[in-house]
């Protein structure tokens, strides 16, 4: 597979792994040792709020049977920029609910998410 197809596979391992609570796909997509997530979303009071978390901890929460996943529509890569042999950025539409941006690094022939920033739409 070429780099674009490998990156697409990584992004959809993340997105579909989140939707189906599949730890294996999430851990395949995310470098849990370093990956962070920053979000700007509406808090329970309806106000925009900025936060930062470790994606390794997020995976534990996302796969919990008690965690309600967001009812996303179809996910779509809006833009993918491979800026070096080991670095890329992706802009991803999570079914119209969030716009995610990812930074990825190629390690050992696989693309891994190392950072995510998203905005609540």
C-alpha cells in the first residue's frame, strides 16, 4: 500500500475503533506513549471549553461498556498532507459533529496518530 492508503487505514482504525469500542483498532492507530488530544467543545452548560487529555487514558474510557459513543454519521477525510517520508497531517469530518485534525508519524512502516485536535461544530 502507498502512504495515503496506510494513513487512511490508520484514521479509519481510529474512527471505527471508537465507534465499535474496539481496543485493538484504537491501539493500532494511536501511539499511546505520547499521543495527546486537545478539544474545543461545548460543555454541559453549552459553552465552548478547551481541554487536553492523554489518548492512552481516553482509550480506556472509550472501550468501557458504560461510555456512550457519539452518534456520528459517515466519517470522511477532507484533506491529507504528507509533508515528509515520516510526517503527515489529516483533516477529518466526523459525520458533521466534529472536525478532527491529526498529526501522524510513520514508525516501523506504520502510520500512528501522535496528536489530535478537534472542534465541536
